[in-house]
C-alpha cells in the first residue's frame, strides 16, 4: 500500500498501473491481485489509510482541549502536520477525484465524508453568528487546508502556522483590531 500511495501521489491514479506498483514494492505484478482484486480496491484502501492516519492525529490533538476555537485550531494544525509529515497516504485525501469513475468516486467520497464529519462536529461547537452556515464554513476551512497540497513548499511558513492562520481568519477575519 505504501508503494501505491507513493505512486498515486507522484503520477496520479490513472497514470499508475498495478504493474508499476508491484515493481515499486519489489514484487511480481500477479502477486498484487492476491492482496487487492483491482486497482480501485487498492486506491480505496490507501485513501482509507490516509483518512485513518489524519483522523487519529486530529483526535489526539484535540483530546484534552476545551475551548471550541482552540480545538478547531489544534485540529487544523494536526491536519496540516499530517498532510506534510511525510506519509503518502494522507495527502491522497487532497487529490482531485472528480474525474474518477462514478462507483470509485462514490466510495472515496464516502470515506472522505466520514473524516469531514469530524470537522463538522468541531465547527458546530463554535459560537457562530446565526447567519453563518456551518457547512460552508467546514468546506471553506477544509478546502483551504487541502488546497495547500498544491502550493505548499517547505521553507516558508510551517504547516502548523498555515493551519493556525486559516482558523484565525475564520474566527477574526482580517480586522487588524482583533488579536
């Protein structure tokens, strides 16, 4: 699965064959089918592993935090640190799945939605104005965090600083008088 996650991230799902994955893993191509009946099953397994890793990191980060805004900030930091922490699994959650075959896309969305529910719970706990749609707020935050996979480069702000900034922007906006 690690070889598959690496190649799916490097080349993309469509450009990666089971033979490529077997070669990367140091095994015979036919042996891959003993573990995964199809490439779709393999991408689902790697995607779910990424979801599991990132969810575990978020849950561990927020475990003893009481304040809802601080909890969301810790979750965003854990999300970013896991995305850019060197595992090839979690970053798969940021992949564009819009062109995947409908059955595969539905399975990946189902997996992603179970993770998104964690952030929805955190956002619903916030003291938000009545005119703020929590669903749009969740989509905005996760969209910002996940889109960073397309532009983030080490050497500037850290993943933790970026996660903190995105939550601060949600909480305070750009008003210079808020701290």
